[in-house]
């Protein structure tokens, strides 16, 4: 009995360990309880089956949080190089994005690799919602030595949307244009993306003045089959601490079946992503993960959680995904808000209060 996100892989792993035919393996799959991509892996199942083969009664194998944090599969680390050019009106005429990092597909499903490109590694970057006269996106596989990487809630777009929406904001600043108005200019041929942007900006009262060291940031994405815009309000304290006070989301995920579920996923996804944006670092020293529990691998606390609003665009389009959407879009919305508050660009996550203390 196990909670797994990949029954086929779980059965194949158990069969490989025991030597039994796959049809003789029975898996009782219960509610996952928060897999977020980690339970696509089968290392825990292999461990449990190996233990069970040495005893004559049922066994229960549990990893402590310390074991899990220090011996897990980790979200890939990426390094990006981006460049662009704008014309006299500030409109982009060229866009270049090189993604360098680990390939999960190269390990899990090598056949998915096409000409050395991991489709997950460029998702959210290869086909941004904006129209560019010239665009080039490259992928360079670089594997971290001794560190296993795997999927995380948000997968490829959780990295690429941060890069794309951060750079769009930088182009807007170079063009001396309002970030929302600049995006609207680039979305005239993408009505669904334009609609969620306009709705989020309206509900967030974009343009309403804020106090000193307060900022409002925006992000737009098309990922997982859904269109989403997020506006985040953030305050940057004198010591560099960031407090996100409000998140407004507007989503077009096609045909809506259960609005309450959509709102819950937007709220949970936004807070999940906010935790990673502010605190989600795994560091290594002498070949060992330094973090071990929630005292040094911090989750967002209840008192830090912002109010999250969800506004749904009614649509008859085919349903899109919703469970990972807000996790990806919240990163750049928050860092763009930090720029609006301080004039300091955040190009590396998680956010460093030390860097903002100087801003």
C-alpha cells in the first residue's frame, strides 16, 4: 500500500526488485496527501519492498522528515542568459533565451529528448504568450554532480515563467512603459492572455498609489493549458525582509467545472510558490545537504500568508490544468513588485534580504 503518482512505475519497480511478473504485483494506492511531483519517483517503494522481502509479516517503512529532506530528489537548478532588443517605440524586435540546467527527461524518458532539448526544460520559454518578430530559445543540459533532480509542483514553467516575466518587466522599464500597458501591447493577438491580464489589473486596482517601499508587480503566463495573470503587492522592510500582502489572480482555464476547486488550487499554489520564492533553498557543504527540518528549511507561516483573490474567466474552451499554474506565476509577480518598491531587480531565487537591505 502506497500513495504514488505513477502506478505503472511503482509496479515495474516492485517487479524488478522481487523478480515477480508485473501482473502478480498488486498496489493499493491511497490518497497521495501532497505528492507535488516527489511521488512520481519510486525510490521509497524500492526501499520498502527490499525490507519486506526479509520478514514474514507486513512492514511499514517511514522516512523521517530529516531523511527525506537530506536524501531526496531536488528541483533542478538553472542558469539562464537572456538578451533582447527594442525599437524606438520600445517594442521588442528580438528575444534570446538560453536555458542551462538539469534534464529530468534525460533520466526518466530519454526518448522525449529531441535534438538534445528537454521539452520540460524549455516549457514556458519556447512559446511565451507574447508575439516577438524574432525569438530563439536554447537548452543546454548541465547535470549537477552527485545530486539527483526531479519534478516539483510547477515543473518547467516554475523556472521559465520567472525568467520570461522578469525580462519582460526589464524591457518595459527600458522602454519607460507601465508594466501592464507594455504587456497589453504585446498581447493584442492573444485575446485570452490579454483578458486575464486586464481582469487581474482591474481587480488589483493597478495604478493606485502605494506607500514608500511598497510595490505592485504583475506576471502573465500560458502553461498547463491555462491562461493566468497574477498581481502581487509587496512591502520591503528596511532590513530587507519581504512581506507579500495581497495576491490577485485571474485565470482562464477553459470550461469551468468546480469554481471552488479552482480557487483552492490558486490559493494553495500561490502560497506554495511564495514559500519557494522567499525561503526555498537547499545548500550543500562537504557533499551533504545542510537543511534538515522546518527550522532551517522554512515554510511560509500562517501569519505571513497574504490574502489571495481568484477571478475566473468564463470560457467554453477545453479545460486546462490548474494545480500548478499559480505556483509558477507567483515568482515573477513578487519579484517585479520588489523592483517597483525598491528599484532592485531580483534575478536569483530565493529572495535575499541582504541584497534588498542595500536597496
